[in-house]
């Protein structure tokens, strides 16, 4: 998939690897790849031992020893391998994530020339990945991620990287509608960043007034509240799944000051009427310089994104339709004027 844009929309049938692409981008773009690998595994909530299935399409039949994956970021290549041996005292599986320093003149890591299995950067064969591991510099930082059967993880960094991660820790953020953690902390951060009025404006057309953090009945805890027009404040968590999903997307986007934001199907639980505000939040983040990658099954959301962006900013949008055939990922790209023509002139269904 070449040609990711300021806003990249990924569509395709179920099982076409949209979520796998999001996971790969999360690992490749993260300044803390050990944590990113742990997050990828931890979000497989319905799989008892997610680490065993993360790279189950490896070309090696014997999965008991190790499987490897290489991912590329703007600063180099990461190599991850999990090992049944090396399990920690708590019974978890150890995942080693290594930064591969150095590329050749054409931007490929050592030994990985065109034609070798790892060229795409998303999946490496065992042989290719092992050659990368052998050729890596000895001072490359290594993170050990211990993952338990319940997909909980702990990251241990064995070597400290020379880079200062403090300013780039939020370089990549995954926004998953299945994540139902309270929004209080994220909203406080967004409000301090000056996004309070912008968030209020998003929910006004849906019949709600100002967002506010309030003490819960009985005291001792605080929640994010929203007020339906003509009614009393209620916690956002019980205002409706659609309202929660919209606010989750908007609030988390407001806390991404730069870098990359990954959105998994933000239309989940939302009525088509609320997709306009959702699209405004996404386009607003793009205008602030955040690169956004969104997966979706919603033609209504795609339409709203094109409308909110306007024809003059269409060159900043790319749409990929992806499919999986016999283990190979295929993609078809539309961008700019061709994307507008396909939707508005030809009436194509872009999903």
C-alpha cells in the first residue's frame, strides 16, 4: 500500500485485513514498539492466547518455537519475534522487539532486497527475518514484552535507546470503539488544549448541551456528563452508545497533537445523522497536521468526509479498497479528483 495520504480511508469486505493493517501501522509507527506489540495482542479480547495467533500466517508450520514479523517506520525497521522458550515466571510468553538499524541505498534493511519475502515490510518470512536479526547492530535497543494467557502484558526495555521519547510518545494513537474506558482523563486533556467549545459544537446538532466533568452521586468519583436539551445532566456512558462512540472519537482525536491517529470503524453504534460531526472531528485533526488512517464499512461516513474536506482539499485524501486472496493482500487506490469523480460523478460504492 503505497501513497498513504493526510487522510487515508481503508475499506473492504470482512476478513480483508483492514484491522491487520491498523495493527501493522501501530507497531511500525510507535516509538515504543514493545508496548505497541502488547497493545495489538491485548485488544484481541475474544482470543485466549492472542500472541499465538498474531503471526499465525507465518510460512513456518511449526509455531511452537518462534514466529517473526518486520515492520517499517520512517526511522527504520522493527523486528518482533515471540518465543515459547523464555517464558517468564508468571507463565507468560516472551516477545522480543528489536530495532534494526541501517538500510541500504534504496531504503531496504540489510539482506532484504526486492524479491525477498520481507520487502513489503508487513510480514517477513522466517528465513528473511532471521537474516535481519543476524545483521542488526549489536547496540540496537531490545524490548521484551511478556504476555499472559489473558493477553495482559508488561514491557521491559533491556537497552535504553538514545532517542528522547518524551516528545514523541504520542506519535501514534489507536482509537478503537471497542475500548470503553472512561473518557474523563482524555476529556480533561482535550479541554486544557482548548477543544472544549469545539466538542460542544459537535454534539449540539444531536440535541445535547455542554460536556462537563461532575461528581457522581454519593461522591468519591467523577465522570464525564452531558446534558440532553431540556433535561438534566447524565453520564456520557449512559447517554447512548452512539453518543459515546462519537465523543470517544472526537475527544481522543483532540488529544493527538501530531503524528498518526488510527481509527477502527468510528461509525460503530452511530446513527447516520451523527456521522457529519464525526467527519468534522476527523477533518479537524487532519487540518491540525495529524495524519489519520480510518477503516470503515460506511458509505455515509466516506461521503461526509469528502463533504467536510471540500473539493479543494481532496488531494489530501486517499481511499484504498483492500482484499485478501490466498494469503496475499491486494489494494486499489483512489485519490483526489479521481476519488471525487468515482463517488460524485459515477456514483460508485466505495466500500
